[in-house]
């Protein structure tokens, strides 16, 4: 055996100490690895929850603007509240609507903000859009009858009675 291999052969008593040291180092490395893995998993769960709440808030803001659009901004402002808290199962979300019209013939500026609280504070989502003003008279269901009756039979085209066009054109 050459001199370069002599340092590898330790007495049995000294080798047990080295094995114990290797086990302690391996346990520390395993502990650090598990801690990093658990920390990453916890952060991923927080990010997923934040994304889910942001998606829900966006959906709720869009729904609030759809209600404004369905009634018309002017009527909505006169008949509905402009802020509040959503009903269950969305009671953790608050909403605020901001509606303004620069002039009678310009589109309304509409903004819906939905907010909620989490560990780091208040989070919010805002959607801005423009809504065209309603022009003309309001709809009246009693006026929905046609002015004259429609003769559907006279308006149908019967292929058997069809005549070719003059000159053979289509």
C-alpha cells in the first residue's frame, strides 16, 4: 500500500466518530430541504388563495357593472345604492360604484371597485368602462303591439309558383 492511501485507513474508534458526523450533516441537509419545500408550498397556497379572491372580485365587479348597464346609469343612480357589501357567500367583499356623465350626449364613465381584507391589508380590483346614454323614450310594454297586422302568408315565397326573371338573369 502506497503512502497516498494511508490517510484513508483510520482506526475503528475514529471512523465511528466520522460516521456520526456524516449522519448529523445529512440530517441537517434533510431538515433544510424539508423547510424550503414546506415554505414554498405555503407560499404557493397563499398565492392560489389570492388569485382565487382576485378572480371572484373581478367577477363581482363585472356583475355590478352589468346591473348598471341593464337599468341604465341614470335610473340606477336614482334607485339603487352606490356602495355596500355583497350577500353570502360573498360577504367578505365590499363594493363601490362611481358613475358620472360628462354631458347629456357623452358616454357615462362607470367604475366598479370590489375590495376585501387579507393578512397583508386591503386588496381591491377596479373595472372602468364607458356606458352609452339611453336615447329616446323609455320602453312602454303597452306600445309593443304592431301598428298593422303582418300577413306572413303573403310574404312567403313558394318555389313551385316562382317565375324566371326576364333575360335569364338571376
